[in-house]
C-alpha cells in the first residue's frame, strides 16, 4: 500500500469553511501523508482537484473523514459518502493565472477597473489547477457569490498564487454546457431531516443501483415534495441532482399544457426520452397539481390525457434507478391519487 496517500470518506463541510477551499482531516491522516495545517493536498475522485489542509474537529478524530465544501466536491466530481485518494501536492508557484466567470453564455458581465487585483488578492496563497471552480471573496452577482473557473495556468499542473503571479480575468463566460450546477447541500438551510430522507431515496438508486438488484427490490421511481412556496423544494431537487452527478430535466407544470391536440403529451414524452438518453437523470416537475389534478374532479379532456401519459411514463421507466422523478406542489391533496400511491 502507498504510504504517501490516504483514502478518506467525503463529509459535509462546516459553514465557516465554505468558499475557502479547505479540507479538514484528522491528525492520523495528516501525519501519514506528512502534511500540516496550511499545506496543499491533491484530492482525487473522478477528477483531481486541490485544497488547503485544515485540522479536523475533535469529534472527527479517528473517523477517516475529509470535510470539503460543495465547490471542492464538484471539482473532484464526488458526492457525500464517496471515497477519495488524498496525497501531498507537488505545488509550483503560479507565473500566470487565467480566470473566467461561471455564468450563462447568454449573460454579459463587465468588470470594473482593477478586477485583476481583487481576484489576485482573493486567490493569494491559494492553490489552483485548470478546470477548478473557485469563489473569490468580495465578488458577487445580484447578491450571490460569483464562481470563477480556472481557465489556464502557467506552468501546468497544481500551482499556488503568489505576489509575482500575473492574473488575467476574461469577461467571456465559461460556456453554459461546461458549468457545474452551483447548488450544493451547503446552500440549503433548516431542512437537514428532509434532505437526508430525499438523499436516501434518490442518491442510492442513482449511484448504487446494483444494491437494489442484489436485494431483489425496486428502488423508488418518484418523490413528491410538498410545502408552501419558497421553502426549498426546487433547491433540494437541484442540489441532489448536482451532488449525485445526475442530469437535471425540469418541467414547469403550467408550461407543459398546449392548445394543440396531443402536444402536451408529446412535450412530456420528449422530456422523459431525453432523461433516458442522459441517464442517470432526475426529472423535476414543478406545480404538478396544475397538470395532474384528480381525474374525477376535472372536466377537461387535456388534463385527463396528461395524467394518463404521466402514469404511463412513470410505470414504463426502464432501468429502474437511472431516471427518478421529483415532483413539487403546495397542494398535495389536489394531485391525482394514482400518482401519490407508494411505488
């Protein structure tokens, strides 16, 4: 076994560590790879990223955990509970660092004079590697932190920003297709129990479908989230999709309805077909009560056909655990009972 590395289980970061690129490790793990607080490590999941070593809290000693925030998990392409390989990084001083904002390609942003100095100050002493997303303190867009992508570094590999580093900030955004969803579990507050239940029902089938095959049981095909508007239903769906590495397909209930005969059902079928192609996927249906009301209480033929089509699509999902439906409503009793039944 390689004595210069440790394999640790990924755990959620503490609120004070979010945005700082820290990795909290216990004393045994730090000693094994020869690092101390402030050193730079490489974290290898499905991808490799970097972080700054920080001491674990006393209650985490001996648990073989590494606590990293959602942005670092996204850079390593891992989720909570995954195992990562951690080694002391071979770091070089950065001669040049090229950064680009992570926004939609349809958005435009114009930075003021001196943005390079602000970015350099925020990155000073921090490690970077090409492709990583980072948060720069003091830079926000519409009140939210604005992530930047490390577009390139000179030299290649893992670098550390110093006073001599030449920082270049591009105004052209990273293409939307390359953007990692910014919603992580740390963005959701006050819903710890609800989030844990949703993770158990959705993350396990998406990441470990073989478990259900071995046990001879079928995983859940759908989850109904209900609660008043603004309580975090959509946020939970986006966070679970991002953290589990699933593609996210959204349907806004009222927008699916068309005046043309059969078009509403066709819109639903297209979304589910796309989800199958990009599986593992999460299909999120917002305001499901508007398109799937109780059939005995509606007089319109369109609503009846949409409910029937939705039931057919959910019952016919092949490759159980690869496509999961999350629906949201603030009127759960108004939703068709056949959609609310377990299984």
